[in-house]
C-alpha cells in the first residue's frame, strides 16, 4: 500500500519510485534468467536490435553507432518473470495507485542498453502505442542495476501526464512528442537503485539517456491496465494479454467457440454489458 504522501506525489508529478518490492535473492535470480534469455537469443541469431527509427536523433547520434537490444513477452521465457509480475507487494502498490483491485497484464519486455553506445529513447507518451478508453494503463519499470544519467536512466517531464494526449511527431511506426520542445536536456533524470521500481501512467512524457558507461543498463517493464479498460484501436496485441494479475474480470466471453482464439481474433472492441 502507498502512503497518502506517495499517492499525492504520484498524482502531482506523474511517477513514483518504489522500494522494497523485490528481495536481493529475487533480483539475483532475475539477473541470471535475464542474461541467459538474451544469451540464448543471440546464440540463435534472433533479431533483437530495436533502436527506434525516426527524425529524433541529433547529428552526433546519427553519425555514431547506437544500439538497444529488446525482447518482448518475457514471461514466456522464464517463470521468474511471471513470479515477479505476481508479487503481492507490487500488486498492492499498483491497485492503490490505479484505484482498483482488478488489474491485468497488457505486455512485458526487457531492454538492454549496451556500454558506451546504448541508444537513448526519445521523449514520448506510451499512449500512442496502445490507446485505451479509460486511460488506466501504467508502466512498471524495474531496474536490474543502479542507474543514473551516465548509464542511461529514465528521463521524465514531471506533471506532463496532466497535459493529455500530445501531438505525435513520430514516423515509421514509432511515436514521440515534439523533439524540439521536449528535449532530453530539459527533462528530469530518475536515478534509481537495483531492484527499485518506477511506476507511471501512459500519458507521462518520458524517455531515457544514452548509456555512455562501461557496463550494460538492463531493465524489465510490465505494462498493466485496469480489467475494465479496453483498447480504442486494435494495435499492440501481445501473447498473454489480459492475464489477470489481481482481482476479477467480469466481462470475459466464455463462448465455447472462442476457446482456441487468441490475439486479435479474441479481442473485444468493448466489453459486453452484464445482464442485471
């Protein structure tokens, strides 16, 4: 549960740094599974380079080598990540901040910024990638090591979640806000320790810095929504989407003919109303 001060801080600045969710033993296991997952992907030759495209890079960034490695749907790679999603301490905080006990998974992912040239993320709102009717979507950002500006920590515009939906300046399937107005230099760094969690709504303007350090910067992200929320567009439909993490969902279609459907075919554009 959050304190009254923490709830007020989250409402005002649009993000909250949370400590004490994961033990050292859990983080040690997480790091082992995480590194093994990426090692297997590299050994198979999987495509995991995922630096964003678009016109947001500086001339220096365009001229140099930038790299960012990404794996989505990580709960299918190791039960450790599923167990981390279901951590009661985490769901307590999420339910408190979201104002509902009924929460479900949208998607998961892991990013590595390699040393010296780990690509930054331009300032953006997650909203553009998966708009929802009730705007309940939040990000749960888990740090696998201590982070600061040097190794590519989060950068945010505090209070920007109150601005609503900002104009999308993205292209080629990537979304970001005006790179001239929302520069990385004017953003506030979110420094954090290993195991700390940052939670923020999908309307917060955020990005991250280049990793210029000598070590990789690793993170895990769970994107989570209220169980009664639903997408306004059929995009970003991931395996495992809709998995209940806490509470109950009352609008699930139990039609036997839908038992083998998944992904786009099984998504209801709007939840059905229950008979009273």
